[in-house]
C-alpha cells in the first residue's frame, strides 16, 4: 500500500513504507515508518501522512541514510494531531480578559474546562472543537504553566473519565462499547499467543482506610480529632482477599466527598443579581454557620458555574440568599446584570456545618467510593498482550475500536470474560495484522512530559494538596509570613500562628498517636466555670478531667506535691487519703492535716514495770504511744485518732518504746490555747503541768499529754 507525504495540499513524495500504527487509551497515537526513495527528498517538520482517516505529522526530522546515489533510506515517527496540544500553553484569563495567566485555580465542571482548553488550542491553530463531554459537578483544579495535553489528562483524572481525540475533536468521556468478538488461543480462534503481565505500580490492596474531605464538618466531629470525613461509625476500614494475599494496607483520600446539598435556584430577583431563592431549602442556614468563617456558594451550572461566592445573608422565612460581589474578579463584576444566577442553576454551600442526615449520607457515599476503589485493587492488575491471527481477522473482517470490549477465553489462565482494548499496534501494510493490549483497568498515561522545573512545580502543588481555592488565594500571605519568620496554619478566623517564641491558637490539644486527647489548653468558653486547661480527658469530657483549671481561677486535682528549691522540703496533698502533709529538708513529716490521723483523746494506764504490757478492756484504744515512770508509777499512754491536725509524728524504738520524733502536738476538734483546751463541746480551764524525766519534758494540759521535748 502506498502513501503520500503531504506538505499542505502538495505531495512531497509517494512511498511504500514498512511500520506500525501504535494506539493506546489517553496515550500514544503514532506511526513508525521506514521507507526508501530513489532520489533525495527533504522531508520537513509538519509534513504528514493520512492513515485510517487521520493525519500523522512529522514532529521531528526523520533519520536519512544515503546508501547510493539512487537509494535513500528514511526512518521516522509521525504523530497524530493530538500532540499539537502539547505545544500550546493552558492559560486562564487575566485582568485584561486575555489568555495570559499560567498559574491559576479554577472551580468548574468538565464542560467549562474543555471550553477553556478549546479556546486555548484555537489561539495557536484553528479548527479545534468540543466533542462529547460528561456532565459533571464543579471541581477545583490548580494549574502551573502546563500545556493543554497535560491539562487534558488532569481533567480526566479529576473527573474520573477519559479523553480521546479524533482529528481535532476533543472528547472527555469514556468510549466504551461492546464488540461481539470472542478470541482464544488456537487455530481458527483468533490468537497466535497470549502473554500475561502485571501492570507496573499497581500493588494489591486488601485493607483500605478511606477518608473524605474536611469540608462542612462540625468542630466536634468524631471526638474532635477526626479532621476528615470518615466511613460510618464502626467501619474503620474495608477488607477483601486477606486470606489470599495477607494484610496489605493503603490509605485513600476522597477530597470530593463531603456533606453537602445540591440546591436549585427556583427564583431570582430581576432588580438585584446578588439575590436568589431556593424554595426547596429545608434547613435554616443561619443555624449552621461557623464562627470566624464566611459561608460560600459554589455554583455548579449556569453563567456562574465554578464561581465560589461569599454568602452575605440568608432569610429562612423567604429562603432567599444574598451573596457578595467576587472580590478577586478584576476583569468583570461577578455577579452582575450580565453574569448572574438563573432559575434551575445548581449550587452547593461550603464552609458551613451540615445537618446530621447529610453527614450520614456523605459517610455512606464515602463507603461506596472506597468499596469501588478496593474492588479495583484487591486483585493484581493484569494486562494481556495477544498476537492476533491476521488470516482469521481478514476472513471475519474484524476492525477493532480502541476502548471497546471483546471476550477473551483461555482455560489455563482461567479466563472467560469481557475485557477492554487498552491499546493496539497494527501493520500499516496489513490492516488485519493486530497485536492487542487487553486490560480490565485503564490508567492515565502521561504521554507528554514537561520540562523538569515544571514537573517539580506540579509535584509540589500535588503534594501540598492545594485543592481549595481559598487556600490558594491565601498562599501569598503564607509565603510572606514564612519569610518573616512566622508560620500560619489554617485560614483567617481559625488560624494558628507560630511567630518566634509565640504560638497563637484557639485550642491546643495533645494526645497519643492513636488520636486520643489527654491534655489541652483552650480559649473557648464564656462561662466562668469553663475549663481552660486540663489533663486526663478528651476535649469533650474536659469538665471531668482529674486536673483542670477553670476560667474563674479555680483549680481541681486529685494529688499535688509542691517542692521548694531546697531538697526535701515539700508540701504534699493527697486526695485519695484526704490529707495535707509538710516535710522538712530531711524528708521528715512535720505537720499533717488529716481526716483520720490526728489525736482524738489520750488515756494512761498504770502498769507494771514492763513497758510492753497492754491493758485490757474496750475503753483502751490499741495505739500504744509512750511508757515512762511518773511519780513512782509506770504509766502507758494510749490514744485514738480522728479528724484534725498532727504536728510531729509518733515512732517506736527498738525496745518497743513509743515516743514523738520531735516536739509536737496532736489536736482534734476545737483548741483554744489561751483559755484552755476544748475537746468537742467541753471547755475546761487551762491546767498546765510540766514533768521533766531524765531531761525530757512532758507537757500536760488538763491531764492530756500535748508535747514531749
């Protein structure tokens, strides 16, 4: 078969090349050719060959070998029209309404992105048009000096679809059809051989942790530490095929899953483009506003599709929304008389909390999305490369369409299922000579790589998860803060700032790696009894923490030890024993306030010489304190205890003698030292007697031993 090399409408050469056509979904669409000419022809960049209804262009000069004066051998690769998009930058409109802005974020649906891409493509060359485009919700995408072909792959990834181009018609939709062909290995079955191979970077997952967005969640969602949407309560992860492959964990973030309501504009104000009504609104938005954060309306369809507009007010009695003018839009006022809401426009509210029903629905959606993701990764992702029987294909007149499904059968590989044509190569001299790449899963192939610096920029954007337009707009201020030595987390009204030695934040929480809060400091709380500092409980349960400090200055704790700078001296408060103790520098207890260890009363009993003798009878308590010879009598003193104050501490020596370790006092009830001693309700005149024995002074008041010195 002969082909013509064209330059515009002129024929440069007629050739009979050898080579193959290579096509893959969202990837290659090329011709590799080798041919000979009897005379030298200067093939240039931009020359083309038409094959299978498409034009393929030389993007690079072919390799030319002079074999003799009348034989010239050429080798080269021609590329389809889609590669022209790699030569066009993907720009956004600047303040002069010109396509000049290369770094930007845009919230829009798939059709809006394709419209912008087609407009950019036609900036450089004419003839580009929009084809089939999926109807989608609006999503926020960020671009940094990318070409149109790279941006097109971003669209497909973000909207979970595929792009394909026929000549200059750009489609953003999966091209999936079913062709009623069954192929097997063997004579008259269609295949010469089958090769099974694993897809690179497609590891099996058997346990999936899934999280949604952090939008529209209450501050106390799942115990405060759950910053992102989670699957329904009790479902921490999804599992499958653990018995076959063991536990292989993976975490996936679904940033487009969050509690939201897609509302519909039912009425507009003809005199005010900032107002619209949604008669179907079932909850009062004012009840779900977040302190310090401005609620926003994101339009999904209509003239305002993709715009995120601050909510000025909401009137629930009329169910009317009033929005602000977009501050960041410089080229035209949004909304305005020209660009405004319209009946049937769809919108979503963000930066509010949502009623419980919407949170529950979002959790179920997250579970469904996670299950679909796991279903696609719980088995090894496998491709099958098959060499087709060209005679069989010719006899059956088989022409395959990229992206369609055919049936692949093989007993040894345990195959009998519909499988997708992910790619193929075909001999340009034999239309029926196919090699096929069959796969159950299609992955986006980056067929055009930007220069290294641009790739690094894009990777940094992807890694930092800058997928919220407000975060992008605040980035400039964040960089300025960082250069000035300040680090800011969050946005205005809810930010935390590290500035040198100063940390400014609404609440600071400390907890274990498992996410359990144990300690915190907060500025939240208007009541005087609000707990501002606590330890030993979660944020929600801080009112019952074992240690807590209230806004009014009251401190609650179970135990405390106050240590002076001098080693040993300390004050101990023990809540479990209900006492307070003072210790001297040697660690000796010098004072105790106790509920059951102070002197209630003392008694003595005249005993024989033996100091170890204990009197009988219930009137004598078992506590043996002191035995000494007083007035020719051996007396053993006993005491029982109760609430009161203890100064000094009783000890027992090696001979069984009890004594006070130092000068001290046991008091219980009421003491009036000046007028006497009152025990309970009895008041007696002070009668003091000092008894000195071998240099030891025993002081008695009304017959009660009160000190030994």
